[in-house]
């Protein structure tokens, strides 16, 4: 059984060129080719394709139409084929996980075989993300403000020990501080992380979760 595809691209010449490349692959079948979001959604509902290959920006708004099918049909493979290497688009595409998701840049797809291989991997449950897009995701993550930024170096040190499951007495011994000093540091940590209204045990657990997520 061939892999059934729906192709979406608003530029006619690009759409027909990609359709021709994919049609040359014996195990791929383009069952519909669309030029806007409305026709894409209709085609997906009618054809139930294995994979959708779509541009991101298409009519009617030329913003993020290509992402709509990924949000509405999470079980369908989606390969974004775009000129845009923006982390926000990648994050939206991967919001529910990377399985059956691909993000390729048009100028970096050397030939039809490369695109076909990406489609096969996505159809099989894998993912294919262009290295340039990955670099953008890494940079965006580094630039994202951390909830830990408000903590002092000593507070970060105390929270790091807390994340290892240590009680105040053990933390005090490790850092050569009094238990009273550790208590002050932990209360300051809770306050800065907005955990001051919770019970002490819950605050410790919540603070450690913040540390593990943002550190």
C-alpha cells in the first residue's frame, strides 16, 4: 500500500513541482493538492491521508495556516515544507510531541528523494526536523526567561541540594551553614517562586519541580 499524501502549497508552480517530485516515487501517492487552508482541511477530511505535506503560510491570512491541520488532526503525519525557520512554528508543531512530525526548509531540500525519505519516516511514526530549525529551538529555549533568574547563587545552591531530596539539616551540613540560615534561604526561594501560600511540604516539591524544569 502506498503512503497517501495531501499536498498544500499556495504557489502553483511550487505545488506542481513538488507534486511531480513525489509522483515519481513508487510508494507515494498524492491524493490531493491544495492551495489554501479551506481546501486543505476539506481534503484531509475526505481522503484521510497518511501524511500532509504543507507550507506554513497560505491563504487566507498567510500566517500559520499549515499548522492548523496538525492541531486538528494529531494522528495524521504532518511535514511542514517552508521557507520560514522560526522557533514559534516548530514549538506549535511539536506541542503534542514529535512523533509523525516533520519540519523541512525548502531551500535545504536537495531533491525529491530527500523529501520522500522524510515523508516515509514521518509516516512510520518518526520525526524529521531540519538542523537549522533545531538550532532556532535551542536558541529560543536559552533566551526564555527562567523562573530561577530571581534567585541568588546561594539560593540556587540550596535549591540544588533540595532537589537531591535533602532536608534542611543535611543541606546545612553540606554547605557549612546553620539550619536557621538554610530555613531563611528556603523561605526566600519559596517567596521568589510564588510558593509562599502553600504548605511547606508542597512548597518544597513545587520548588524542586521548578528547578528540574528550568535549570
